[in-house]
C-alpha cells in the first residue's frame, strides 16, 4: 500500500492536470498580501523545477502553467476569489492536502506571515475542506522542517482507509441488491479512478473480493452494519469524505445539492455517521466536482 504524494500526482502533463491548481494555490498565497517576495517566488520555482510532484513537466510547460495561474488570479480579482476554482480542479483529498501545504510553505518563506496571508490560507483551507486538525499538523510539520515526510505520511493514512471504503461500498451493493461480480468490477474501476481510493496492483480487487464474498446474516440490517463501521472512523472529516465518495458514485444528475435526500443509501450514511444536513449538502456539492466520465458503479 506504500505510495507517496509524488506517485499520486507525478508524471507527464495531462488535461486539467492537478498540478495547474497546485501552482494556483502557491501563486494565490504569494499574492495574498499584495507583495510578491523573491523568497516566495523561490519556493514556487524550486517546487516546479525540482519537486517530484512536478516530475515529467517540461520547463516550457511549467512556465505556461505559472502564467495561466497568474492570469486566472488576476482575472478573478483576488487570490481568495480563485479558491473555488482551485477546489474544483482538485477533487481528491490527497491533492487538496498537497495544495494547502504548498501554499503554507510559500506564506512562511519570507519569515513574515501577515493577516492577509492568514486570511487567504483560511479561505483556502475551507474551500479545500481541509480539517482544522489537518491544517495544524501541516503548520507543525512545516515549522519542524518535515513537510515532505508529513505529506507522504498523509497519503499512507488516507490510503489506509481504503478497506473501510470497501466495506461501505459493499454495504451499498447490499442496499442496492447488486452484490454481484459485475457490480464488484464496477466498484473496482471506480476506486482505481480516484486518487484517494486507488491502490497498486490487485490490492483493491482483493479487498473487494473478500468483502463481497463475506457471509452476512440472513436479512441483516445495512444501517446497523454501517453503524458498526463508524467507530473505525473516529475523525468526522474521514466520515465526511466517505460520504463524498459514495455520492460521487451516483449518477451526477441525481446528486444535486438538494437531491441527495432522495438517495436511500445517503440517508443511511447520514444517520450512521451523525452528519448534519449542511455537511451532507457540502458533500453533495463536492461529489459533483469529480469528472463526469468516472466509471460509476450505479
């Protein structure tokens, strides 16, 4: 299961590449106080030139991405005004943590953190749905000079939740009456298309096979089974993301912000995880950010 941030995002440039929005997050942080410091620019240039996340991006392509990011922020009128677009370009949790951490590193580069920069980081944190504890951990890691190792650890932690997601999607299959090999294959393809849920080799296939084949008591209650899963997700942010993945698996036309209530499994998740309507609305909205062409197991 070991896989680091660079393995998740690295490689040749692709359409709607997440790295475009990583750059926007850094440039937004750079412009937040209205003064671009050479030390902040040096952090951006160093990441783009040397960081493994940007491996495979030619210098000319990287320069184009930087210019596009700067133009987008200027067109938006402010760094904060571009945050919704940055969040939309980074649907996966792993990508969002990386963007927030890089923006924090830029802000700290000139050794003077202004109120305007803190305000931008808070707007970015909320827009990317980065939890308060997650944000504090990023700041701690940055202060202690271990940010890269911290991001690698976050990838491993998020990936450690894949077996829990497998169980949730198995229970979804039971709720739909589709505990079949065909549906299992569809769930496998769905997991492999999302950075947070993909694992190397056949690990996802193996987890799904065991979960789908696990004997269940006759007439077992899906809600009770979900409630039994809840203690394995003590962090409310983790539970919220599981709802995002579940809603993203539904046909996009079904999951508008106000329509998640008509999805029975969404109601079961809300009840089991103790989430409010506002949390569900946010999860529904973020589930719509994932590409329309995902192989959804509907």
